C-alpha cells in the first residue's frame, strides 16, 4: 500500500475491439494515481461469458500497454489481491450472495425468461419503465427449498427499499438523488452461478481495496445498487467519479459509425501513443491556448479532477492530428522518429506480410510503393472516379458496400479465412458472383483495382482500418449516385 492509500482501477470487459473510451477512462485513473502517489490496477470483467473472449482480452491489454498506461497489478502480472480476472474469481462471489440471502437483503427468484418478457411487455404497454415486479419476493422459505430441490432454475436478486431515495455525492456530478422506486431488483447471481457485473464489481472493488471509482457516466444510474450493496455488506464505499462520455462533433455519443473508435485504428495509422494520451489528457486539465503539448508527467502535474466538465468530451480528430503532428515534429529526436517508423511498419506483421504478397507480383523493386503502399497509407484519398472502371453501376456498388459493412462486424476472429468465408456468404445472400462483390471492395480497400489479394490485404489492414475505408468509399460512391 502506498502512503496515500489511493487505489484506482480500469475494469474493461473484453467484449470487443479496445475502444478509445477505455483509454480515456484508463488515462484518468492512471493520472489520478500518479497525482496522488497511488496505485493503478487492471481488472478484467468478463462475467458476460457469451460476449467475452480471450482474444479481446489480449487486445485490450496490448492496446492499453501501447498507450503507455502501465498497471501495478493485473491478470498478466498478478498482485496481492488476485486473481484479476472475474471468471477466475467465480467461486469467491457465492459466499457473499449467501450472506445477503441469510441477512434477508436478497432473495431467490424462479421467474422464467418468458414470464419476465411478458411482464416487461405489459409494463411497456402501460408506459412504465421495465422493472422486476417482485413476484418471488414473498415466497416462503419452504417453497424456495422445495423448488430448488426439484431442480428449478433460480437467480438471486437484491432487495431494494420501497421508499425514499439514494442520495450521494459524485466527484463530477456533485449531489445526486435517485428515487429507490426507479431502481430495479438487480440480479446478483445468474442461473449459471456467475455473478452479474454489479455484484462482482462491488465485491472486487472492496476486496481489491479500491478507494476511488472513476468510470463512464453510463454507470451513474447504477450507483444506488452499488451503494446499497456496500451498505448490506457493512463496507465503506469508494468515492465515485463519473466522467462525461466522449462525443462526436455533433454531440452524439462517440460511435464507430461516425468516428473510428478502436485504439488499433489509431496505432495502425501511425498516431503516436503519447499524442493520443496528450489529446485525451487535455479533457482533464485547464490550460491556456499554446500550452497544449504535454507529456504524461506534465499531464499529471496539471491534472485537475475537481474541475471536470459534464458537457462531454468532443473527440475532434483534427485536433488529434494537429497534436500528433506536433509530437512528431517537436518531441521526437531523429533517432526516436526513425525507430518509431520502423516499429509502426512492422506492427501486426504489416510490412513482412505485404512483402510476402508482393514478391510474385513485381518485376522491379521500385514497383512496390504503388503496389503495396496502401498497406501503410493513412488516407487513400478515394475519389468517386476511382470507381468508374468497375462494371457494376454506382447503385449496385453502393448496395454492395453498404451490405458488406455490417457483415464484416459479425466476424469473430479477423483473418484471411474468416473474411473470405463472410464475403462468400454475403455474395450468396445477395445472389451475386463473388467477383462482382469484391471488385468495389478492392478499390475501397487499396485505392486501385490492381493490387494485392483482397482477403489478405483486409486481414493485414485490420478490421478498424477496413471499416473506415469502406465507409469513405461508400461516401465517395454515394456522391456518384447522387450526381446522376
Ligand atoms: N466493466 C465495466 C466497463 O467495461 C466497468 C465499469 C466500472 O468501471 O465499474 O465499462
């Protein structure tokens, strides 16, 4: 334990590509620990077994390491309060659930998913927010025992006060008051014995001695459930800080439809991690114009968690580009710059894989930049006219681009085989030849109709870069459709 005793954490759920929002919350916690001489730890929250995968976990850890956000304890390095992956802690939660049952703070619920769906349906029809109606709250102990003995499926829910409100002070939002009757009787232990996020999160924060919980504002409404659990267990609650979400320029919640949100997109394009941290860190400090260029030490010195805005952090890519340019020009020595370029080119085996594919397709080495340069480019500068050589009319090209985009999101593991299989399936579904479907994709992904094999190129570029290129291609082609 450090002198300050401050312990904070980032608790990602490995259910998708590492998001810049995770880096934003992680950076806040990291700076908070640095400022207070405390400890920053990492815990994997994989209680949603259907959506969590080990591959995503590895990606989250790699992405946060790339950002330079080092943790003191975590699933990869262990620590005194481990294990740091909730699925590995599964058996630790059961006694706490039992304690709540014994104290009368929780109850067993036997309601079937069908009944719950009907209940929600009628609540919705009556214009009420869906919420458990408490049917199993009054079951007698004998009935619970006999239904369990008969092997009925059961979950454990927490009891919620029926009157009054939960009042607390949030480090960002100030005084908050949420009426108890708007709080659901949250499931704590699921039918398969796994805890829900709420249960595991509170128990782990307590056992891991977390003093400050800083996370996204989407969790603010869950605080009453968490506070109640702390009270039920008789534990001190941490200080809560709910950070405003990052937003697109139009103020909507940052989404990959409008902005690339994956950390891997920014590393693939050659953003410097320090510049990305600098950009995100500016949301947590007050500085005058002209003082924006800051490294991690400077950020932590100026870090000002007392004065955060509730307005939302606008993810302004132009500002990020500007900062990134300044980092490259002003902060990197010639040597460092060279080393970074080489590391970046080698990332994800990009350079080697590109060369492997190019060898059989060139007669002079000087043809390489034209053939394989798209693997390294940040922007292809696609124009509507680039699609003119494709036989399909613009309407069909647009239809293909728009159909393929959501389908590529369904791929679990992004590699040559899975990409090919998915594109074949799309072609079948659309009743088109594969050749017709891949022609516009070729241009969208490489900028040219003569380049390296498509599936391999897509695998090398990575999903987040391909996603962005297809989006830009669809915009270019839409202009063609519109102008006819
Ligand atoms: N696993 C949650 C998430 O990924 C963490 C929320 C929290 O920090 O409590 O958003």
